[in-house]
């Protein structure tokens, strides 16, 4: 019935919420009506995009996460007739992953006719080792009912080790049968593309909102359109999406 897109990575600040917004906007651009859910108990960035109508799932009871509150997530997913996009923060990563596996949620979703697609992020520079470990841990932890999409985020530096790119690394080669797609986030820095994208994200605007904003210059809107086109082209090539 629906594909359940869940963004999971134990490392914070690697672009999970950005990826959630990209997926939601991509679905909207295909005339779909995705259900968007933010389960981050600390930084609900995804939920701050008003145009995406994100539902925020409250997990905290006092200062602690009550994992039983994840039951409400399953109740939201179960009747879905359209794809679901779920953003999860690093602070609840361990609890949500454990809940999904121990409660056999991937198998349950499959029995309902849904397909679970786990999206995870691998970055360059100092966080590369941690994000690679996070990727391999997720693949080993989740059963075969879950498909994986790896998003490469080279913003902080190239993703390579001893001259090898991601698809030549041991972490990928040992788990590539579980990976349905590898998507690379373009690196836009500087005072043109990078500044325009940063401003758009800071203002919590979608590409459609920014491109249609007459207050922005013609070239700003053109550059944002170029960024969107580059991202969505990769998603068009990923059959699992």
C-alpha cells in the first residue's frame, strides 16, 4: 500500500532533517500526499516546515523517552494509503531502532502491505567513521524486510578512505545487497548556490515556496531550481522511491 521512509542515523547534525524535507517535497512534486512525521524529541526541524504539514509525535514523559509512545507511530502508519516520511533525531535513535526490531515492526508493516525503506546518512571528515558504523549497524540490526537508501553528504569533506570512494569501501561491499540506492547530496558552498540554499533552509522554506517568492531575486530562484533539479533527478533514478 505505502512505502514507509524512515531516516535513521545515530550521529547528530549530518543532514537527516534536510533529507526528510527533500523526500517529502519530491513526493509532493509527484502529486502524492505523503504523511510527514517528526519523532525528534529535541530538535523538531522537520516539523517546522509549515508547508509540509508535519505531525510531531511526542515521545517525552518528563525528562525521559517513553518507548511505548512509539505505538502511536505504528497507529499513524498502519492505515496509510500514501507514502510516509519519518524524521528521527539522534537523541531517540537507539530507542526507536530497538523498538522497531524487538517489536518486529518491519515484518508487521510488510504483513499490512507496506514497505519499509530505511534512509541513513554517511558523511566525510571526522564523522565518517561514526556514520559508516551507524550504517553497518542498521543493516545488521534490521531484518530483510527493510530496504536501505544511503545518502552521501560530502559537505564537511570527501567520503573516501585510502583513496577508495564509498562504493569501494568494505562497509558498502559487505552490505550492498541490502542497499537499494545511493544518493549523493551536492556540495553547494560560497556566496551563490551555497548562500541561497542556506538561507532557504534557515527560513524553513520548501523549494516550491522559495522559487515562487517574488521577494527573491531571479538568479536566486534560478539557482534553487538548479539545486532541486539535481537532487530530484537522482531520486527519479532510485526505483525504491
